[in-house]
C-alpha cells in the first residue's frame, strides 16, 4: 500500500500546474486507499495513475509514440517519408520474425 501511495505522489509531481497536481494527487490517493474495498490491486491503480500523469503532462501532443519494431525502424531510417519507409521496414521485420517462429513450431 505504501509503495502505491508513493508512486501516486511521484505521478502527481509530473503534472505541470500546482492546482492540478494537488487535485489529481488527492483523487488518486483516495482511489488507492479504496482499492482494497473493491478487491483491486492498489499497485495496479497507482501504475495506471503514473501512465495517466505521463500522458497528461505532455501538453499539445495527442500522438502516441511508436514502440517496438516501428520505433527502431524510424530511428534507422531518416529523411523525408521516414515514417512510410520505417513502417515498411517494421512490417518486413515482423513478417521475418513470424516466419521464423512458424518454422520453429512446425519443425
């Protein structure tokens, strides 16, 4: 429980404005404290609060950043139309990986 409350305090500290910080911290702490009554994990709620705080603190960006093979491909290829080339590279990498796993399974 104490770890979840500490995580909520850290998550609230990520928020840009002091009034938002206080409001969210109070709300998230109440959620963590009430989690046991609802048979929920306080730590899972705190992790959700941390993810929400990271998303809230990024002002003006509604775009989800790429992860996995797509992120690696975007770093590998640059220039104009990098996203299209990176997406194609990520798809090819995923297909090769899927083919290898299929070969391992069918043996």
